[in-house]
C-alpha cells in the first residue's frame, strides 16, 4: 500500500509541476504581449508626433529655405572678402603686371651680378709666325721606326 501511495504522490507532483510550467509560460507570454503593446503605443505616439511636426512643412519649403541660406552665406562671404581686402588708393593691381615686374627686377639683379663678376682671362699659346725649316711629312716617330725594323726582320 505504501508503494501505491508513493506512486500516486509522484504522479500528483508531476501534474503540479506541469501545471506550474504552463502557468510560468503563460506569464512570460503575457509579459511579452504587454511589452509589445507598450512598444506599439510608443511607436504610434512617435509617428503621430512626427506627423504633427512635419505637417506644416514639405520638401519644397525645405529646399527653398536651404537655397535662401546658401544665398545668404554667399553674400556673407562676399562681404567678408570685400572687408578683408586691403584698401589701395584707387589702384587695383593686376597679377600679371606684378609677375612681369618681378621678372624684370630679377633680370636687372642678374645683369648687375654679371657685370660685377670679373671676366676670366683668356690666354692662348703663342703661335710661331715662321714656317719650320724641316719637312713635316717626312718626320717619323720612334714607334714607326720600330715597326719598320720589325717588318724587315720578319721578311728575312
């Protein structure tokens, strides 16, 4: 009999554990559903807020506003450049004229340095004014004489 009771108690424990597991699963599903509901409500409220914010503007108005801002920034840059430009007494300097003037000054400086540099003394050897007395074509050097002597000795 005790064995039968033990088995009955174990069967009841298993049923209770199964029911408990089912209840815990249901509780987690309910919590998840509540989180989903709150998330959906927050997203709906966010969408409604964005709709109210964007209701008074459209892309054409935004583009027009951005164009106006760019135009005003260009005007501000032009004013800033005009203010920062040095004031000349009515003379506007042309960059090409300035470059030409710089090249002329550099050339003048180079010319002045060239004139200050002493010219090198060029001296050429003295060339005799008379014709040598002996015949230039007949002159032999030592190597040619040795070559002729060698040829003569081979021919013997």
